């Protein structure tokens, strides 16, 4: 029976949370898990609409995401949160609530992030057009003991995703890859045996 | 005090034995009891109740045994056939034990501290960790991956255990196949009795699968007394009877169950649903197509073995063409068309089930849109390389859905009066051991009389 758990991505804007969340989502669905992604950008347009970027609002946002992750987790869904979640205390608070919790620190130096500038936000923040920007004029508190750390300035998205999946397997939260449970030779042998009984 | 309470209190530590006979039809078993072919079973049956049982739709072993072990319908456990398509793809994969989405009978027993021996249940490969010993059945390939715990492999080798009959032997000769069937049965029986006598267990499950192989290739021998293999067929069942007798001898106050996962009948014709779909403009295939992986653009429906029909829906498949809004109309049209397929003036489709009539649960999204149930004699196949709609080949026996077997060593009056379904077996076994069924089992204990 598939277990529910929460994968919590934390890291600065552009570090790779959404990218990795989607990669992990696709892979877990392939392995027959039920998966839901709660992406900060999307949550802020509905569940947390109207909230700003003060510490209080950020914490409220994280508590709401954590609340939904908890509901999903206890119903055997894999909940994947992808939000900056810069404050350690509220991250630990949702970890406590959910229990089956895998914190993944998506780590990337700010120079690389500013260089990447996926959404053009760093440029605007450095120009002083955005206030409370994490890593610039707002703090980011690194996790002290996350289950996994991926360093996206040196790894490809696929390498980072593979590392996270290996961790999930090691924690016994997911079974090893399904389509590859058989080797190609095994697949051929099974096909021949099924053919002999007229099943293919 | 209700019967269930009685089980709870008095029978807390009772053991249960289940012997599976893959594909043994109730009507044939009855007949062999009555005509003296199975005298030892006849004795056993006097000490309990022999019933005809319904099995899953589709009525093939991978689906049926998974419903047996989980007590759940495919909409819950997720196994719809020996092969299936990967999500959002036409790529075939072979479902294995890791794809089963539900708790098995022995996992549940294990959780309550009971130890199980589980030998040769189909669709349990690769072997998963459990409390006890498990040796997977069909389609297991490698004994190492088929055995839990791995330390038990040397003993199996010493016992010269055989995972399965090699049905390809029939290409060589029917004699070669028959020899393999007998040899496999002999090794299986020896291993089962060894485990029965030498291991600690609370739940013992041993399945004989050569019954199914015998019947696929030798069914024609049973009706025809002059058939070359007529007496070989009877002799085989006599050996099975002897084995059942040897289990019977050993019984103390264990509850004994004997079951099959489906029935059997003779084949008049094999019917190729993909041929029908192609002839009627629903399916387009690439040239020299070998499997449904070679589906071509513009298809509206396709079939997988045995009678599973899938609409090529937009969003569900990479080159899906059918809009959701058109689903209803297309289902009706195909159902109508299927009802008109006939042979010798008789409609060969008994009933077409829609997904929601027979499947429910979180895996329903992977279910076929339609499941076709044929009348006896017309075996539905998923092959794509056939030029004719119907033909015959080496197979002479086919599965049936309404004629599986269930024996319980309990008086008729202790059991529910209605016809059992294969999903009822797991909750019944658990009840006989004083255990309640876990959530997610669709079946109900046969002891649970209202
Ligand atoms: N190892 C890696 N893992 C993830 N992304 C990577 C990696 N290496 C490079 N990238 C690139 O980094 C960018 C990450 O962008 P992404 O939108 O995923 O960030 P984010 O953390 O979700 O940001 P935000 O918090 O603003 O939503 C992408 O362009 C991605 O291709
Ligand atoms: Mg993002």
C-alpha cells in the first residue's frame, strides 16, 4: 500500500524548487503514487491570495500550505511543497504537524541565482524595485538538518531529482522504479511465456 | 453471542489452510467427486461446503488471484491483466507484485503477528518481504527474486522445486507438455508437504497451477473418452486428489479452504477483438503490427487481452482522438456493434460491462472503458496480427467467470446463503483465524451471516 508523505522544497527564488517538484511528481506518478504539487507561485494566487511578504504573511502562507500537505499526506497522497519558506521555525512547525516529512534544501549561491534570474526578479530587486526580497533585503534561514540537500549550481535537474528519489527509496517511502523492476531480458521472457498461453 | 463474536473469542489462534487449484471449474470438480475420480476430495467435502463461485471480470489469473489476495476489486488493487499500458502511453508493461495497491491477506495476518507460508500464488513476483515464506508463482522467472526470505532458496533447489510449467513445450509435443505438467505437480506437492510439516505457520497457502495449463491444452480430452489424453487428464486430477487427501489427513482444527480462481470450458473459437475494432473503423494499426504498441494515428478504440476495450481518449493517450463529450455515444455504438457479433447464428457476446459497473476505487482511472464477457466457447483475445475475426489454435480450453470453486470446511448453515465472489475469500480466511478484514477489502466474510 502506497504511503503518503510530504516532500518540502525550500530555497531561494530560482534555486530550482518548481523544476524539481515537477520532475519528482512525474516520476512518482509513473511509479503509481498519487501526487499533488503545492507550488508557492500558484498558492499565492488562490489559497494565500492577498498575502504579502512580511514575516507574518510568509508564515501564514507556509502554515496554509503545510495544512493542506498534512491532509493529503494522511490520505496516502504524496504532497510536494515548492515555496521559498525562508523561516526555519515555521518549517519545523509544519514538519512536526505532518510527521512523514522530507525536507529538501535546494541550494544555490545568490550570484548564480542573479545570473539565472529566471523571472527577472533579481534584476528588479537589486534595482530596489522589490522590497522584502529573500536573500537581498529579507533573510533566508538554511535548514539545519534537511533530509536532502541539492546543489543546483553544480548539478543538472535530473541529477538532483535522482538524488532525491534515492533518498525516498532509502527512507522506504517509495518502491524502486517500477517499469525497470524487470530487466529487458526479463520482459522478453515474460512476453514469450504470456504468448505461449495466448495472452499477448 | 453472534457468530463473529464467537470467532473473535474462541478462535483467536486458529489456523487456516488454503489450497488453490488454478482454473479448476466447480462443475468439473463436482463431476469428479461424483464419478469417483476424486474420492479423497469427496470425503473432505462431506466435512464442509462446496460452492460455485464468481470471479473477477476479466476472469484471468493475474486479476483473479490479486483480487483473492487483497479481497479487492481491480479499481482498488490496480491489476487489470497480465499486461497493461504505462500511463499516458501505448507502451506495454507487465504488472508485477509491486503494482498491487492494496494490503494482501498475508500482510494483514503478519501485522497481527501471524506467520504465513505462501507458495505459488500468481502475480506475487517479485517476492515482497513478509512474515513467513513466500515463493511467487506465474510469471516468476528467477527463483532468487521469487523467494522470500532469500535464505530459503537453497532448500527449494534441494527439493528440485519448479516455479512453473513451460507452456512452450507444446511446440515440441503434447507428450512433452504433459510430462512437464506432471513433473511440476510432483515437485510442487512435495515442496508444499515439506513446508506444511516442517515450518511454523498460522496461514498456509499453496497453489497448484498446472491444472490451468492442463486445461488450456487438453480440455478437449475430457469430453472425449477416445481422446489420446483422456485418461491422462483423469490421472492428473487423481494426483491432485491424492494431494488434497494428504492435506486432509494432516488437518487438526484448521479451517480448510480449497478454491480456484476461475472456471474452464472448451473453446469453439478464439475471437480477436482488435480485428473487429479494425474492421469496423475504430482501430488503425501500423503495418506488421505485433502488439498494441503499434497503434496508428486516428484510432478511436483498442483492445487488450482478454476482453478489455479502451477508448482512445484525448488526454488519456498520446494520440488520443476521442473527445470526452463523445465518450458516451462511442461506448453505446461499440456496445451495439459487439452485441451483433455472431457465430453459427448465435451472438457470442453475453454482456458488455462498463467501467463504473464493475470497478470502483482509486485505480479506476486505469481501468478499461468496457469489459466484454463472451458466451462459453468464444475466447476473447487481444492479438493484433490476425486477419480473421475468429480462428482456432493449439489452445482448447478457456476461462469462465461464473464457475470457480470454493470449498470451506464449515457446515453450510454457518455460511451466507448467497453465491460467493472471489473477493470474499480473504475476509473469510481472516475471519476463520479470528481476524477482522482490513479496510479496503470489497468482499465480505462468508461467515458474516446477517
Ligand atoms: N539541479 C537543478 N535543479 C533544479 N533547477 C535547476 C538545476 N540546475 C539548473 N536549474 C535551473 O534553475 C531554474 C530554477 O527555476 P525554478 O522556477 O524551478 O526555481 P524556483 O526555486 O521554483 O523559484 P521560485 O521560488 O521563484 O518559484 C530553472 O531554469 C532550471 O532549469
Ligand atoms: Mg517556483
